[in-house]
C-alpha cells in the first residue's frame, strides 16, 4: 500500500473522517507502514528494490519479513506477508504467511515481537484468547473461536509430524484472511500474535477503506493528519528507544568485559614462555 493511498499523512491539518472498526479481525488490511516503519525504526535493514516486494532483514540476519501484494503464478504463495526464520543451534527453521487482508494491527502483534527479547515466562498462545472469552474446542484439532464466531486460531495436525497453526477470519462474503504458521514457529511469537488477534480495541480505517460487511460495527470520528502522525511517531519513537537501549547495553557490556589474561604454554623442552 503506497502513501498515495493514504493522502491524509503529511497533508494539511484539516480534520478528515475516519472510522473505528470492531471487531478488529474484520477491519481489513490497513496501512502496511504500521508494520514496516516499526521494523525500520527497530534497526532492521530495508532491502526492498523499486518495483519489487518490500523486504526487511533483522540485524542478525536470522529473520526476514517480506510483503508482496502480488499472488505468485503457481498459486501456492498468495499475496501478503511472508516471514522466515533461519535455523539456529537451538531452533529449527520456521515460516509464517499472512494474506493481504490480515489487519496490520494483528500482523504487528507478530512482527513487533521479532524486535524484542524473548520473555522468560513459558508461552501459551491460548491464554490471551481465553482471557477475552474466546471459546476453545478440542477434538482432532485444538481450536479457539472468537465471541462473534468469525475468527479462529487452530493447531491443526493431520498426522504425526505434519502439523501447523492456522488462523483466519470471515464475513458474510466468505473468508477475508488467513495466517499459517509452521509447527516450528517459536511459541512466544504465536502468543504475541494471538494477543493482538484477541485485542478488543477497534482498528482505525480512513474513509473508503472500511470492508463492506454487516458483521462489523463502525464509529465515525474526525481526525486531523497531525494527530495521525503523532500516533504513528509515538510508535516509531518507542521502537527507536528500545533499540537504542538494547544497543547501549550491549556496547556497555562489551566495554566492561575484561580480556582474559594470556595463558603460558609449555615448549617442547618444558620451559614456559608467553
């Protein structure tokens, strides 16, 4: 989504009509800069090329986030977000996809977590959903369903060794978006996604970007471009502050770490030298 599609950003400061959309899982895709500007402010490298998909790499080169609105000709890769994690000594490789109309606020629940250190607590993807009165069902698969029954998170296992996490939402017109997580996706990332999925706060959309559905509630609000910019800047500033703090801590730790003294070694004649 280009800046041209949201002309209120950076325009004059005359109030314009926006809508608060509930539930957020039916709010439509939104402005992708909600995700990409946070990654950029968090120190990720923008490797996008003109005319191609957006590509961001984390500083350690272990995670890549791609946004490509075009569906691949093979039909196996729908347009949207594609996120890959490289294998490490302690984790297997993993991948996640969000189709194009996944609300950016929900995508950000996952991608923001990629910029933070992992919490020490044991992750539980079901907990944020249960706290918001999502109904859980267990048969062949384990599923959580939203109170309006139009969104879900499911751990889907066809047979041993073949499993994945699947989330999505629908309106009266059919399925609106899907998210698929490989079974090796770190559990704390799925928990952050589920927290964003269950968040009861509405999503804001400009006029002309509200999905046509009878299953949503909208509240009209007048918002000045300066207010929108301030809200976005607050999010970016928070990302920069976190990144600065992490980098400063790492640099201070490196400065205070004393080099180990050189150890003597024995020559063939038994004498010690340095």
